[in-house]
C-alpha cells in the first residue's frame, strides 16, 4: 500500500473515533439533564404529597402566635398539629429587701406543655384549639385546660366571624404567649396581674383588616366575676375561663393594631363589662385599657406596654371578695434586647441576646374610701438576662430578677428556663 493511502485511512479512523466520542458525550449530557429534571419533578411531587408537613410555616396570624396560627397555613382540608412548652427553674434569695428571712422555696417546674390541634374543613371554615397541660401532673397540683377552642368563618379580608372559647385581645402576651417569642424566663408580671394573661372566655366576635396594615378583633364574651377579685392580683381571679361561667353579665373586648412599619406593631386594646354577675344591686363596672408597641429592627428587639384597670363600686367588690380591691390598678413595662451573634459569628443561624426589662405595677393604685392601700402591692421588677436560640423555635434563658416594693419586702431571684415551639 502506498504511504498517502495509509495516512488517508488513519485520518478516517481518527475522524470516526472523534464522532463517536462526541456522540457519547451528547448522550451523557442528555442523561445528566434528564436525571436533573427527574430530581426536580420528584421534589415537586413530594411537596404536593406532603403539603405543609414538608415545609411548615410559622408566622403570627389573625391575632395568634406562630405555633397557634399554624392551622391557617394549611391550603386544603386536613389536620394541623403544633405546640409549645417550658421548663422553669427559680432560685430565691434567703433574705428579703428589709433583711428578714424569707420562706420562699426554690423550685423547678415543667410549667407548661401545650398542644394546638386544628382542622380545616374547607377554604373558609377552620377549627382551632389549644390544650394546656400545667405542672406536669394533675396528681401534684397540675391541671389540663382548654385555653381556646373556636370556629372561624373566614368570609373576607375585612370581615370574619370567630365563635367559641376565645382569647380576649388585650395587651401582647394574652394572644401571643408562646415563651420562645418573648424575653424573660417568666411572663411580664404586668401582663399577669394588670392584664390577667392567659385569659380565656366563651364568646363570639369579628376580626379582619380594616385597611392594609390595620387589623381589628372585637368580641362579646362572658364577664368577669368580682367575687373572685384579689387585693394582690387584681382582676386575675375573676376570670371564669369558660367553665360553667356565670353569664348574668357579659363583657365586650377589642383590639386595633397597625403593622405598617417593617417588623413593628403598635396597638390599643380594651375590655369593659359588669362584674357583679347578679350578686349585687349595683353594677361593678370593670374597664381595662392598654396600649403597646413591638419593634424589631436589624438586631434590636423592643417592647413597651401600659395597662390600667378601673373598677366602679370597688367597695362592693371588696365586700363580695372579702379583700381590699383596688378601684384602680395600673402598670407598665419596657424591654429591650440585642442579638450579638452577627457580631461574633456573621452568617450564623444561632441567636444570643442579652436583654433588660423594667416593670412597675400597683394593684392598689387607688382604693375605695375607708380602705387602706397596701404598700407591698406597689411593685417594681428589674430583670437582666440572656436568651440563646440554637434554632429559632428553641430557647435557653437565664435571668436575674430584682423584685422590689414600697414595703421593702421583695425577694430577689435567679431563673433559668428551656422553651420550645413546634
């Protein structure tokens, strides 16, 4: 064979090998692309099959905290399950502010384990409930209670109906009381003794959005019972909690909130009703008014609240309860925290925030004529602490509380807690 022919044959052989190599590469690329598209379709099918279970959302909605509002993230008929819990350790000083020995006992308590169960019937009817287990065991002072249980008829953005056991929309904590959402191992005392959180009542009402960023809630509920008011705890004992509640007198309650500022809320709320419940010949008119603000800006979180309760015919309430009931009780608090994790480890999903909170409240701000105010009920609390969240819904807290009062009988304490939300 001549030399040029050999080169020609070699050229065609190499050209054939190159063409086959390109064909193999094309097939390989096509298979990789097909595999990628199959992976995408598989993920989309899983999302469709699992729905919200695959990617749960936690966002405060319709006056509820992030876990309590989980039912509203369901897009189709089905059951929603969520909850929260907290374990709290309290270590009390052995001396009061006046130097006297105290009898306060250190304790650790599985304070709450709460389960939210909801059901979406269709695109406009929803059932939602909160079942609370307190203090770990009913055999040791604990109890099981329905905190709320209601039906929502979701008619429009502006107008919806809620009926059943509801949370009066007063203050901040009463509706949004999941512990990983606020600073402090314990709830602010202003929102326990002036606003009696958690407060629940049977009733019916409306909620919605008046205009963009302006929400309202308004209910008619069972009234308070003045016979159970207290000198030290104000109207807190007067809650009937929907359990065989006396309904001789009803109350009205509502809230208006503006959320137009990014990450912030400002609002006002009220309650008004006769608390006599047919046991006196005179109305024990009870009114509560509160204003609040909640700011989340960059790494800063702040809250402020003021609340006041006025009781008409407080002397009648004092006779009913056998205690000196304040004709006026009031309180306020401010709290601020700063997430320092971005300064320590930028990009981290963890959260570490030192915080400080100051409260002042008095359940004997004013008393009926002929009665004497107790200085021990004029109280202040300074709380300094730290919150660490390895996950947005898991919190470890530690704080120091300086509990003071005008009678100098306050007892300071150290606290620690673990909270969770799901």
